[in-house]
């Protein structure tokens, strides 16, 4: 079938459904929800068999839903309605939640039900639930609904199904619903309030006389202080006392500041928090840690949003070198639960005095880390992708000997969407080596997301398993331990050294790096400011004014000619 996606943005869920439905043999074209006229034009150009709305913030125009069957993905259980479905589910501590696929009609979220899928809730941020449980449930529900639609089935009326259901119409959640009373709320309540607003919109609060939005909270069991008082700092985070303990707050946003986007808390409140006691090591807010078991070292780096700043790359490189110095046989690079890595830290770059200089510093810091991984000749190295990876993050993973991915992970192994960025992380060595020159060229030009099946066929991923993050980690630990025990390591390392030496003789890594950085220097310092404009738009979340033709097939001249013939 020809399926048109109407979406507010090509976000992770939209990308995942794009990959899954294409995998089922459907043709997908995407149009961003810019305004009703543009949507109607897209439908007229594409004449789809079906419309799917994976992520919409506005209603579908009447002229469209009257003419076409439009499936809307709602991140709530049957009967749930309203724009803050997941926020309420997290705040209210729901034990089970779900996704419903409805047919669009005149009332938001009130159409007939095509499919639904429930899941147990986890203690996590709203964004994390969305990227994991909601995404998996939405895939199951949408695939089921599309299959039913193709088979000529009809949906069931919401009134028929919602009779005994828990779902109900809930209003937009406001800051007053999330507000923290530091003198009354306990740690668990505060943690829940911040998590239900993380990644968007954050919880409004006042600190040092400034109105700030809070994100990235973690409980602190040991430290104590006056409720509401900021009592310590650790890396990028500050620690604030509650009535029964304390919470770490990793990220803040000050909408009135010169840089009104999310930044690490101690970066935004540098002066105010300079005199606080610094909690280092295991006790504070950790964004890098190491574990060891059965001859395997596991390096975790759950950086917020997968963004890796210069200093984070340097610390991770140091931690990696230390891991390599241990008497283990295998090192597993675990990344974080939501993202493995999304490359350099665009917010920190945007906030730097010289974004060009900071981009340069950041890309060199990632390259230094990548180099250590590529040059490791003492261990089998594995990148274990529980969550998605984008841009430089994909190639950083490919530096390892093996890339293992959770089934359902989405990769974006390209840079050009960020203002024609050339890219670094030795991608020009790694990508053709695994995928071949022709595929490497196609991937960089196409700028499309890919699932694990395609990534495996291109050698970007070696193996995919474990549908859930938990299952994936358990299986990773089992497989890594058995490799550490059973693998003929001496033979493996000999082969690895020989291959690296042959590659080095053919073209030294330094040459790849120099060539990539020559292009990057032009991106950062040259006359063409596209990268700086694209980064600004990304960090400031400037809405897109048109859908890129890479995903809007119906707007491509070649596609329209093909269909006209
Ligand atoms: N630096 C800083 N923040 C980043 C980031 C980066 N490299 N990559 C993602 N983020 C942030 C987003 O701003 C967003 O922030 P929010 O919590 O305030 O909403 C959050 O991570 C999630 O990103 P989003 O784009 O909504 O997620 P997605 O899963 O739908 O898309 C990507 C993932 C990777 C396709 C997309 O985030 C992207 O293009 N990132 C930039 C990659 C890049 O160009 N890196 C630099 C070159 S190495």
C-alpha cells in the first residue's frame, strides 16, 4: 500500500514506524504538519491508500479524514483522551499504560478504535517511556491496524470498548499540576513530577531568584539539608535537599537567559554553585561508570539525550583507557538506556563563546576516543546498542569489533541533515569498509533512518536480539561472558592486529582524520554557514517550514514522473 505519514516531526517513533512499514513492503511518504493547506496538498499529490499520524500535535483537517482512513497513534490506553496522556500516566504512577490507534474524526482522540496495546510501566522519564515502551506498543498496534485495514476489517466504536476501561478525558497538564513544594513533597513525589515533564516541558521552579525548568532528576539517598536548599554539585548536576533526602538535577533551562535551551545545571548556574561541595566518584551524579564480571568490562555512559560534549568525550576516553588496562578479555561499550550516542553536544556548542571553536574541540575529542577504540589490540570490543544512535554516534559504535543492537533500534548513519556537515569519527574509513563504497555513498546521500535488519545487511550492525532493553542487556551479558570464556582470544587478536596493520599500510588513520577534519574546518569556519544555521534551528527547535524531499516522496519530481508513467 501507499501510506502517507502526517507528523509534527520525523521523531524516533515516526522513524521506527517508517522502517517497520517499509519492511512489510509498504511505500511510505512523509509530510510534516505545517498547516492544513500543505496537508491537503500532500494528500492530493500522493493519493495514499491510508494515512497514518504517528506523532501529531493538531487535528487532521476535516477534508482529509473525511476522504481517507486516517489512523492516529495516541499514547494512552483505550478511552484515554487529551494532549498530556503520558504526563498524567507518569505523574499518577500508573502501573500499566498503553497505546491506542484510533480513526481520526471530528473529535480529538475519540474516533473508532483500530487497535490497542498495553505494557507495564517502568520508573523512568516520560521521554524514556515514549522511546521504549510506547514505541514498541505503537509498532505492534499500528502493524496490526494496517493489516486489518488491508484485510477490509472495520474499527470498533470507542463507546463500545471504553465501557469498563480506565481511560478518560484528561486536560492539558499545566505547570500548576507539576509544581514542587520543597517543604512538603517527599523525594519520590518530586522525582515523579520532574520525570513526567522530562524531556518536555520541564518543571518550573525557582532557584537563586531565577525561574528555571528542571530535568534529569535522580534520587540521592545519603546527603541531607534544609528542604529546597542546594547542598552539593557533582559534574554537571546540582543536589537539592528534600524533606526526606535529596535529588540530583542534571539539566536546567532558563527561558530568559542568553541561551534559553537545556544545559547542564552547573553550567547554567556556574557562579551560583561555584562554592558548593563537589561530590566526585561513585557517590555523586555519575554519567560514566564501569562494571566488571566474568572477564568482561562494561562501560556505561548514559549521557543525557546521547549528546557527548568535549569534556564528556575526554572523560570517557580516560575511562576507556583504564578499562583497557584491566585484566579482562572483552570490553562492552554500553552507552545509555535511551540512546547509545547522538554525536557531539550541539547545545553546549551553541552556548559556547565561539561555537566554531567548540565544534572543533568537540569533534577532536570524539575522534580521540574513536581512535582509542579502533586501535585496541588487547581486547575484543563490543558496542551494545540498547537505544538509538545518530550521526557520529553510529560511527563511534562501528569503531568496536562488533556492534550488537536491540531489535527495534534505529540508526541514522549520516551527518548531512545538520547543515551539510561532512562528518568525522573516521566514518570515511569505517563505512566503506563495512558497507562498500557504493552503499556508503548511497547512505550518506539518502539521509534516511534504518532498522537493524538493513544495518545488518550493510555491516553496520553485526547482530540484533532482545526486543526489550532489559532482555537485551541480559542477553548481552550472557553472550559477552561466554565469548570471554570460550573465544580463542590470541588467535582473534592476531587477526585483528594483522587487519589493522594492513589497513594502516593502505591508508593511515591519520590521513582519514585529516581529510575529514579539513572538510569539518570548512563547515565550522568557512563562508557557508549552513551548519551554524542548522544547529541553531535544531537547538532552538525552530519548526521546519517544509518536509525534506528525502522523506516526502510525493514532492520528488522523479517519483511523480515514475508514477505518471
Ligand atoms: N546534541 C544535543 N542534543 C541532542 C543531540 C545532540 N547531538 N541529539 C539529540 N539531542 C536532543 C534533542 O535536542 C532533543 O532534546 P529535548 O529533550 O530537549 O527534546 C532530544 O535529544 C531528543 O532528540 P530528538 O531529535 O527529539 O530525538 P529523535 O530520537 O527523534 O532523533 C536524531 C534522533 C539523532 C535523529 C536527532 O536527535 C538528531 O538529528 N540529532 C543530531 C545528530 C547530530 O547531527 N549530531 C552532531 C554531529 S556528530
